[in-house]
C-alpha cells in the first residue's frame, strides 16, 4: 500500500478534514498536540487506522513524533490478522509499533469482571506502559461522533446527571488522553481511507447484540437518526454546552476548595460558613470533588444526594460511607471528610 507522505498530497476535502481535526485537538488540549510525542491506540478498524495516518501526517507537518500501540484481546480467531495489518501499516508509515497479546477471558474470570471491563483494564495498563516507554505527551484515541452519540445514550440509560450526560471528554488532562476525532463523522473517516486506497480490518463482533454498546449502536441509534437526521449534530452541540457548564462548575468548585479546612490525619472540613452560602447544586459537586481528593473510588450520585439531604436537614452526627473507606460525618462545624487508614 502506498500512503501519502504529507497533507499536501491529499485532495482539498481531506486536507481540510485533517486540519479541522488538528484544530479541534489543539483547542481541547490547549497546545499544538501534533508537535508532541503521541501514542496512537490502533485496533486496525476504520477509526483508528484513519487516526494513525492523519496523526502521522499532522506530526510530519508540525515536527511531532508518532508511536503506535496495538493489543490483541484473543477474543476472535482473526485477531492475529489485525495485528499483522497494524504492523504492516506502521511499517509503511515508518511509525514504531508495540503489540501485546492478552488473555482477556482469563483475566475476566480471575478478577470476576465482565469481558468489556477486563479488556478496558488491560488495554489502559498496556497503553500506560507504552506511554512511559516512549515518553509520550498524549494517548490519542479514535473515538468519533458516532461513539459520542452511543456514550450519551448509555449515560442516559444509566441515569447520569448533568453535565456528565454530555458524554466522554475530548481531553482528559489527568490521563493525558486526547480524542481529536470526537466531532468527526465516521463516514468522513471511511471516505478518507478510500480516497488514499487504504484498507482496514472489520471486527465482526461489532455486529453482535451480546454487548450493550452494540445493541445501542445497531438498534437504538438508527431509530434516533430516523427521528432526527441531524441527531449527531445535536449531540455535538449538547457536548459543547455540557463542556461550557462543566468549566463553570470547575471554577466555582475551585473557589470553594480554597475555603476548606485541613485537619489532622488528612481529614478535610467543609465548614458551615461555606456550605450555608452555597447552592445545593454546588454543594453536591463540592462533596464529589472532596471525596475524589481523598483517593481512588468514586462516589455514586445517590450517595451524594443522601449526604446533601441530610446536611440540609441538619442531621448532626450522621455518617455516610463511600467507596475505598471514605466517610463524611455531619458535625456542628460542617462536614468532615476522611479515609480509613487501612486503605
């Protein structure tokens, strides 16, 4: 396969696509991401194949460096063909590639988790290893607009609140994770690959109704598009609004965090002087943030609501348990958050 060496070799439509993706990635990451060292997660499907090629072309333009990571989950007989395809693609692009094989089924059984969760854990462990090995600035994933639509529907089904209902983030600074294709339509990526005569691998498991995400993709999303042909555009707009609201809440939470009192033993007091002046919506988000500050383990929305209701009712002495040994105790001075020493 003969692939383009630069964006200048593309037709005007697909050159513009690459530059639009670069612009979106720069906006979300706050930097010229293509000038950095990038680790691209590649399965061999349409999305990640297009991402690898586009990222490579952008990196050549901006002086960056691209590396590839591919994990074989050993869940399909043809998965070895995916690995061979990715290795050949990387060879053609002159991109260093690391491949790893994992027994996801065995891990799922041993850890008592589902196959999807097992695959996710092993993938990110592998990606983190590769990021350290190559000292990359970003882990770049190929989630596109269709994936965002599916994620919003999944969050709606699971009862997510706002602004989390807006779907996955384009950039996660904590994990250095970037999704520059998040507002790009999958058909655009397919057209791009066809225009440069680049093949890709099809994952037949994507058509199986065994997985929740597949059922949403194959059955629910088409119905939503039938009702509103611009459904994808609407979801992109929803995500933009959610990001705007999240930025506002982040600023308000940051102001409130400065008014916390740190106690002995790593405990934090959210004083009544702060809580009584705060709207319940801000209090709930502040509680969630403090619990996250204590360490691993996220608080469920229902538990946060129970804590808020108890504080509003001034139930002094009430103690609430959260994951990983975290507790919140309502006192006369406010709410004390702490984590058990055994954790």
